[in-house]
C-alpha cells in the first residue's frame, strides 16, 4: 500500500514550531489520509492512530529503543552511557529498570503525598491575597522541582537551578544546535552530589541507587557503577522536573478555558483523578516517542522498512476518534482508559504514578483556594520542542 498519495499537500514537520503550537488539526488529517506517514526531508515514518502507536510500543523486539526514543538522537548514531535504561533494550533495559523499580516503589509514592501537599501549600498560601500568579513559575515548576529534588537528595538551594538547566536542554533540539552535549546525558551536573552521598548516606533515591545490589545481564551480582548511578539520577531529575511542571501548567490552562468543567470539580472533588487523566489525554506533555526498526514491520497503512525510524505520536493517538468518542471535547468525567501519554509496554513511564500523584494533589490544593481563575493568554508563553509541549509562563488572574 502507498504510504502517502502522490501530489498531496499533507506535510508534517516536527521541527516546525508554528505548526506545533496547534498540531491537532494536521494530526487528524494524517490519521485519516496517511495512517503510515513518511517524511522524505527528515527520513522518518510516523504512526498517528491509537492502535498502531500501541502496537509499535508493544513490538519492542523489532522496534527498538536502544538507539534512543528521539528522532534526531536516533539519527545521530551516538552511543549512550550504560544505565540510561530508557534508551536500552532487553536484557540491559530489564535489569536497569528493575533496579529503579525496586527503589521507586508504589509504597514510596503513597508516603510522598503529605510532602507534595505541603509543598503545594507553601507555594499557594502566600498567593491568596494577590490578584494573580503564574501557574508554572510560581506553582507547577516549583512543586515539580521540590518533589523530585527531595526524592533524589538534591539540596533545596540547587533545585531550581537544575530545573532551569533541564528545561533549557529539552527546549533546544540537537538538530538545531549542530552537536550533542553528552554531559547532559552522562550526569556531569550531578557528579558532586553523588560523590558526596557516597560518604553521607541518607533516605533518598541517590543513596538507594548507590547501595542497591542486583544481578546484571551477565549474571553477576553487583552494585551500580558510578556512571550508571549518574545516568539514572539524570533520567529521574529530567523527567521529574519536565513533565510534571507541564502537566500542572496544562491543568491551569484547560480549566481556565473550560470553566464549566472546573465548576464540576469544585462541586465534586471525587472527579479530580479522572480530570487528571483527561488532561493527560487531551494535552500530553510528551508528544511523541520514536523507535528504530531492525526488521520490516507492517501496519495498517503500509510497511515500515528495516533500518528506518518511526515516530509514534501519543498526542495524535490520544485524539483518535477510533478509540475516544468525540476526542476533541474536554470532559473531566470521561475516564479516558487507553490513553498513551505514558507510552505502553515495557517502556511504560516509570514515573507515571508520581506524575499522577503530583497532578492530583496540585489540583486539589488549587481548587481549595482558587475556585476560579482566568489565564492571561496575551502573556502566556507556550514553548513546544520537537518532543514536548507546555507552558514556560502561564499568568492567571484570580
């Protein structure tokens, strides 16, 4: 079958910032007209239907993660530091993810809730006498940085500087920069903290990573190397800062745009967990993941050939009417089972429970204090990158 009809004006460029400001009309066209889309300029295939994206995530033996899950990073051909488990395949991925799963437990997530609630209160209480605040800079970004910083054992004085570093690196595409700073992935930023923790253990994830023992893919029982600890800390810090801050930002924006839905939550707070799922579906902070095909893989719209990159659009899959009735309608009572914001299969986001916890508690605490707010759209700054989409600033009047 043909991937794209000759002569079509259908064109998707993931690096086109203006297009990514509102990608959903184009993604709908691609779902309908080219379920397997090919971009000749950047030499990648794209999947946009929910069933196909889910299929790609499950087919981890033929569509691998070992070269990265970001288009330009796959195409760069670089070798990743050992322990960067999201860019690994089994058996290495299984072993390294298993180590993190043992210290990133559901029990620990439950124990975090009082701290998350306290952080939210510390941010929001001083704002109650004001006319407004920034939903990201004064709230979402602070909470995300405090929670992941506390979990890792990064001193509070350094948490916001690290968040700024993470945000800056995610915002800029290596394709635009012309080169990739491997220090951003190898953990150079965290070396001093890790070395200090060797002699000063504490009840945090960094100490846990330094002390955990596991059986590696070669059958050797050992601790993580310093390099593996650094890359794991880099992963957790980056993901914990970036996606949660964007989730809370989208919470502020969507509930401002849909005041009737916000009123439903004020009147019935039991809907808040479902509302967080709907926000994750409707505006996923991470828009797409890429995979590398080591064999030909067939999808409804055609075949992804071996030695090709395929971009899996979670943003499109989450608006696929084949899975979600009336998908462009925002409904806090929807219960959107099957959204793909956290991916699927063996690479399902390890921090999904933490993101959901922070999103839920943040919304509960906001609505207790501010049942109404309005975004100043003229001053809000939406910053999309090739892989993520969210607000840098989101001023609201209360």
